[in-house]
């Protein structure tokens, strides 16, 4: 796939060095995810995504805040306000963009 849906060419991407060295990139990624480092720090990631640091002051302190429309409940309230409730997910996206 070298073009976007609007026929614009995609920019050249350069793989990170660890991916270039690996003959089996999927296996390399699996080994990284199953490493002792990931196992030791997985609970921190869970806190960022699902736990106490996902929203509010703790999220701000952990620099874990995103655009407000990435949060489902906020995005739904926004869509409700612009009057796209009956359109369904794809229709709402088309109406927004």
C-alpha cells in the first residue's frame, strides 16, 4: 500500500533499528513484550490506561491526557450536542468531518 485513499503518496517510513536487525520481527516483538522489564512495569501501564491515572488530576500529573474527544463519554456528549444521535457511528463521523 503506497497511496492513501485520496491518491496522495504515503511518506517514506524508516523502521527502527531493532526491527531492521530482526529477521523475524513478530517474534522479536513477542520477546520484547514477554521480557522481565515489561513484566515488572505492566502494572504502571494498566494504571495509566484503566486505573487511577486514566483521568483527572492524577492523569495530568502523569502526563497522561489526550484530546478531549478521545474519551468515549465526552465524544458521545459532543455528538449529542451537534445533533447526530440518530446517524449511528459512521454517520456521526461523516457529519463531524
